[in-house]
């Protein structure tokens, strides 16, 4: 399977019957899958089914989908509510007679609320189902485009992540070959430190100093950290090659990378090894940032 990013955008549009519709879908990073739909009034009944469709093709990400609906000019019917008109006219004539006011014209009465009833023709049940089917199909098409874009972004991310792994592997090899890690170099540095202590004239137990030196040598040994970094690089390459929804696994692995580089820096017994550790930390952070975009 190919890698997929959680970032993407897609838009589809179409028409059915008297209706025109358009979908816009945008997705960004997310710990899980969160699909949020914005549907026009009267179309909320589609939400549950649309979310199920999205959950079948998307694994992670915050997804926002917006549906816009426009209806072509529909036939309009106009009806005069004669009962209301007669009741109003009777009341108006009575008041006009009592007040000796001029009679009210008919067009004035027609402007009163409730006298004229204007209504647009409604879709039949079959027409409504046809529009809902077209809108749902359009949503699926938009999701397909979104998945394709996320796959394209995922392929680009895969290249970047492999480059970061190349850098981490190269720096790990540099740390492995660093002269200060050689046993002779460690022994020489420890011997120098012991000589300085002995020259102070203080009363030190040579056996005790020897034991402390051995403990110190074991503490500054970064053999395990380097071995783990090599293993983590291999595991990350395998995940990238496997593809699919490996974002969470890679995120966990990035944390392990960070832990090993921190320990390497703390154990480094020479400025050159510390410099390599700091470079490693920078690459690991770049790796971690990019991993956040993987599904």
C-alpha cells in the first residue's frame, strides 16, 4: 500500500432535476478521523450515511465537507385566501363607516399578510430521491479525488522521510567511527583524569579509583544507543515501504529516535561526539514533524 498524507482538498459539482450542487472537502492532520459536514437546511438527513461513506475510505484526519445547493427557477403558484380577504374587507368597511373615512382600495388589502399565498412547487418523492442519490454520488467522487491527492502528498512525504533517515543513518555511522569512542581514547582520557587526581596529593585508594573508572567508562559508552538508532532506521524504512496507515507507528518511532539521541548527547565524552548528537536531534525533529502528516 502507498503512504497517504492527511492533507488534501477536493471539489465536485453536478446537477439533478431542478437542483445544482457542489461539494468542497478539505482534510488536515488529526489524531483520529473527525468528519464534519455542513449541509443546507432540509438536507440534514444525509449526514449519517455520508459519514459512514467517509469512514470506509479515510483512516485519520480532520475532514470538513461543505455542500451547497441551488435550485433553478421553480414554478410558483399564487392563491388569494378569499376567506381572510372578506373578513378583513368587512372589518375595514365597518371601521371606515364609523370614522367616516374613505374606502380602502383592493390592492391595499392584497398587500396584507395572509391574503396572498405564494408557494413554490415541491419535488415529488421520486425527484427528491434522485437528487439525494446524485448528491451522495458526488460526495463519493469528491472523496475519491481527496484520497488521490492525499496519496500524491504521501508519496512526496515518503521521499522526504527517507532523506531524513539517510541523514540519521549517516550521522549514526559517523558517531560509530568517532575516534573518541575507541577504547584506547577512553582509557587515555580516564588515565589522564586519574593522574590529575593523584597529583593533588590527596589520599585516594587506587583500587577504588580503578572501580570508579570502570563505572565511568560504562556510563559514557554509547554502543547501545547507536545500535538502537540503526535498528530504528531499519524499522522506519520497513514501515515506509509497507505503506498504509503507519502514521501512528512512525510517530512512536520518532519518539524513540529522540530518546536515543538525547541519551547519546548526555553520554558524549567529547565535543565532536556532542556535535554529532545535536545534528541527529535536528534531523530527528524534522523527521517527527513530517510524520505528523502521515495517515
